[in-house]
């Protein structure tokens, strides 16, 4: 058991720029899923309903239909949970996340699970990292998995996915419907232009 706290004197509830103090215990927790172990720090996103997260990750993995030859991009990877969860079935998984502490956890999680040779992780703003140069350096993905924050994906990221990356074999995304309910969809990228009016 751990007890952590933040002294936040700002007029908002963000803590990314604040120090987290471990009053008691460690400054992280471990979660397990399908034989994998995940270290989660206080600034890292991890699904709070771990049982449902496991069910959702299985759906994403099934949608991806991995054969072991695919390059997978996991956008908004957080602690690398999805990236590590699908890595055994892919050639390689590349995870990108805004929070540097989460990427450190993602790298540690790959190490803990013996998946360092199957995963690469990058920290930074998605729209700044996911560029033509990045794709040229790392390869065009066969599968893209996204689990963006509630605000959604930046328009530049969507454009990169649609225009610069070509047609991936599979695009799996987490979206909110018009009523604000979270949903997961497998999308045929060739239909996105038509469905969204682009």
C-alpha cells in the first residue's frame, strides 16, 4: 500500500508539472494482465477498471489479427500497456505518448516482460513526433492502435494517419460517441474520408 500526495496551489487539477511525494510505500504500483506485469507511476495513465481494460485490449488484439509480421503503432500508449499486450504477436510495436514519465514506465514494462526487442517508445506531443520523417525512419505501420485522451486526436495526427501513412491494414481506435459514451471501433481507413466528410 502506498500513499502519495501533491501540493497543488494552482487553479486547476493538473499535476504534470508538480512533484509527487510518497508519504508511505513506493511511488508506483504493479498491475498484472495475462501474465504481463505493468509498473504504473502517479503521472502515468492506466485504465482504472483493469478487468474491463483487459477485455478491451483483447478486442483490440483480435481486431488487429496479428501474424507476427506486422509493424504496429500504438498512439497515446501511456504506460505501454496495449503495446506490451500485443507485442508478442507483432514484429515490432512503436508507442508514442505525451507524458515522459509514462514512457519511462512503458520502457520499464517492456523490460519487465522481456519485450525490449519488440517495442520502441517515444515521448512528446503526438503531432510533433508522428511526422513524415518519423514514418520514414521507423516504417509504415501495418496496424495503428489509438487510445487518445478525452479531448481526442489533434487534427494534424488524424491527417498524418490518413494522408501520410497510407492505408494501414487495420486501424483500431477509442472514441466517444455523440452522447459521450466511450466506444472502441475497428475502422476501415478507406471509408473515413467519406464518413467524416473529408
